C-alpha cells in the first residue's frame, strides 16, 4: 500500500497523467528508482491482465465529454452563484 501511495505521489509531483514508476522494494521502505513518462503499455497490460490503453482512452473521452457538457468557466460561475446564494440565504437576505 505504501508503494502505491508513493507511486501516485510521484506521478502527481511531476503532473503526469500516464507514467510508469519503477520501485525498489528492498529494505525498510519502497524507493523510486525510475519514472518513465512514455511507458510501453503492452507489457503492463499483459502483466496486470487489464487493457490499460482502453482505460486511458475511456478516461480521456469521459473528461472531454464532461468538459463539452459544462465548460470549466460555466462551472465556475455556477459554483460561485451557488455559494453566493447559500451565503445570502444564511443571512436571511434571500427568501
């Protein structure tokens, strides 16, 4: 579990969406040995018995669809309006 957390933290630190993190599990705690920003996904798919490229494509599609349905700026204004409405209602300024 610690190795998974360390790998995810490493990917976040370099702002990578797809990355292979090689680790050494010898010793008291796992250590990162290498980070590959352009990993070969066929070997990983075979080892994990999971279609990694398909999952990536699906994730990209879902993110695109969510953005297309509600662009980030529109979402920002919707969120701001909701917060403002809640604040005003709590102050009894809006019925």
